[in-house]
C-alpha cells in the first residue's frame, strides 16, 4: 500500500474532481445534501478545505467523513486497498486534469469524459439497409432489432484490420468493438490467437455500451437488460424488440471488468436484469456487477442460461444462442424480460 504516491494522486484527482468522476459533483460544495443518507430537508454534507489546501468531506449526520480514500470506501463499498487502487485507476485516466495545490470549493463541473475518444475507422458510417440485413442474417435476429441499434447510434459500419466490419460503440466513442461482416474470425497476430471480436484501440473496457441514447431517451427506460459482449448486445435488442416493454439492452464488452463509475449514475435506481454467458467468467462478472449495482440502489436480478438447449439439442452458451432455442425450452425463455 505504501507504493502509492498520495501527493501525486491528490494532485491528479483531488476530492472535488473525484466526486465529479463518480457522478457526485452536485455534492462537492460547502453545503449539500448527503449522498449517503436520505434527507431532503437539510443539507448536511459538506466538502471543505483545510489550511494545507487539501479537501475533505463530512456528513453532519452520521455518515462520517474523510478524504478521497474514505469516500471511495464508503461510496463504492470497497476495502481500503481496493479504494486506493480505484483512486489510482481513476487518476490514471485523468490525463487532462491540471495538478494544482488548492482547489476552490465551488467550480463549474469538469467534463466527465477524460480520455481521448477511440480512433474509429475513416469510413465509419451508419449502415445501409443491405448491411443491416447482413448483420441480422449473420446473428439470426430480427431486422428491426438491428435497425433500432442503428437508430440508437450503437451500431455502425466501417473497415477494421482491412476488413468490412460491424461495430458497436457508445455515442461518446469511449469503447468500440468490431466484428467481421462475413462472420469469420480476425486472424491471429503477434503470437495471439484468432478472435471473433476486435476491440478498437483506446477502448475503455469498463464502459457499458448502449446506456446512453440520443436525446436522453435512456431516461425513459426503467428496465435494463445487461448482457456481455457485442453478440449478446444484438440478441438483447432482438428480444427487447420482440417482447420487451420498456427494456433497454446494455452491454459490457468483457466479463472481467467492473462498470465504470461514470456510468453508474445513469443506472441508479433502475431495475437491472443481468444475463451472463453460461460459463464461469460470465457468472463471476455478473456477481461483481450485481454488487456494484445494488450499492447504488438498483433492483438487480439475473437470468441463468445454464441448462437451456438450442434447436439442435446442444447447450446454450449465451443469449445469442437463445435466438435458436429448442421448442421444449422456449417457455423458460419467456421469463427473460419479466
Ligand atoms: Zn449523511
């Protein structure tokens, strides 16, 4: 733990900035409502500065107070070593923040996005009907699922690694993953193995895809279907289009990462159903996400794909496999969007 350079961390991401990053910017002032306990009558929370120039927080009720590490521990439910690690991670991404020794307490909010956007292909485009048709056929999903993704700005097309690809990304271009239009694998390079998806350089794996929609439409969705990977993201749209009332498909593009703190405020208070891949990594990822989401007041449930079969009798591995469900298992799948 003593490998941490606190002065450096504090210079890169001091308390007020950290709170902005966590979506707590409105609380980063001398008199605010406490983010930890419910009380809409009295502002009992304050962020203040000591003579050293360092900022601290305090709840004048019973939630306690402290520095950046104490806040991360309390807000994200982390241990001290975990909180330190998270602070370092967050500070590492904060390359544009000026190191200054003292911060005024009331600042205009800093932009939440602190990394350069992903470099998208130069021929990036929204997708022709023929391209949408190809993806729908390739993934075995309804055309309108794919067309809705295009409309929502989460599905685009372009050339990646010299190959025509479909690309899922968030509107802010913090993460993007490409897959080949011909359904084949990307060839192995530099000793790696061939892979079905290619993550574009600069992507932040902890950013969920699909959570932000144009025109703040995401505010209208009370139910989130949280899936893993671009393939299941498309399948999520398929099932949401087919029978979903008010379900928003959202994808994490890897099971091994936590959800980025900046994304958490958008999920706060929503009902989230997690559909992990039917494997160990998927299950472990789902448990971590569930913990994070419960902490911010989400009603979290899971949908276990284990035991479901495809029409050919083989085991379902992910949500995309469910587009080809065995007739005897179809009723079980009815519970997906309930
Ligand atoms: Zn409090």
